[in-house]
């Protein structure tokens, strides 16, 4: 027959067992949420990598565009320099995003730089209209075709990236994931968008 002290000890042991079970469930839940956030963050990084490949290709093509145009546009040095400077700023901004695609400030900086590059390319497009020989140049037409193809790939990859960002941000905002996200510094990611409506379209480099 159990004595009162033995019953008390049994009750205490039961309490500890229950608390231990609850603690174990809590730990498992935290680990699951943490791993889920890591997985989604990695998806964002992978989606950015797909954009990065295409942006680098685009940035590599722009010097070819400028060099081709330079041989014809003797009096448009300011326009060509603006394109080169905008390209360099966008390249630097893209490298910063590459360090952490979930860095909202870096992504905002890239969006602005891409908008400026779009504007500079648009100005170059207008200037080229005054140079028929340049428009008919085989090198210029080849660069145009490659840029257009690259821009289409950037647009496609950007949509996939933005979708990944939305899923990741939703996960880190809902309860109880938001608690774990705050504890382990899962920062909010930003979509890759160009705010100016006139610049949302991919830069068009058409010379025909």
C-alpha cells in the first residue's frame, strides 16, 4: 500500500514527466520551424542566384553595346558615359544583394540602380535613331538580340524570385514562426521590383 509520501513523490514524478514531454514537444516544434525557415530562406537565395546569372550576362553585354556605338556616335559621349556609369552602379548593387538576398536595403538599392540603367539605355536608344549606319550594324543587331533574350530571362527569373520571397515572408510573419524568426534573426526579404511604372518594362534596346 502506497504511503502519503510515496504518493506525493509519484505525483511529483508524473508532473516532471509531463513537463519533460511538453518541453520535448516544444523543442521539436522549434527545430521544425527553424529548419522550415532555413529551407525557405535558401529557396530565396537560390532564386536570386538565377537572376544573378542573367544580370551578370546583361552587365557583360552592355560594354559591347557601348563600344559598338562609340565608333559611330562621336558626339554622344555623355550618353555613352551615362550608360556605363549606370551599368557599373547596377553591377555593384547586384553584388551587394548577392551577399544576402534577404537584405531589404540592398534589394531596394538594386531596384533603384536598375531603374537608372533602364533610363540610360532608353536615352541611348533615342540617340541611336540619328545614326542609320549604327542601326544597321551587324554587331549592334547581335548585341540587341542577346540583350533582348537576356532581359526576357531576367523577367522570368525575377517572377520566380518574388514568389519565393512571398512564401518566405509569409512563413516568418505567421504565429508561431514569427517568434522563432525574431529569435534567430530571419530578416524580411524584399521583392525585386522597379518602382517607377515607366521603368517596370524590361529595357528595350531596339535599333530597327
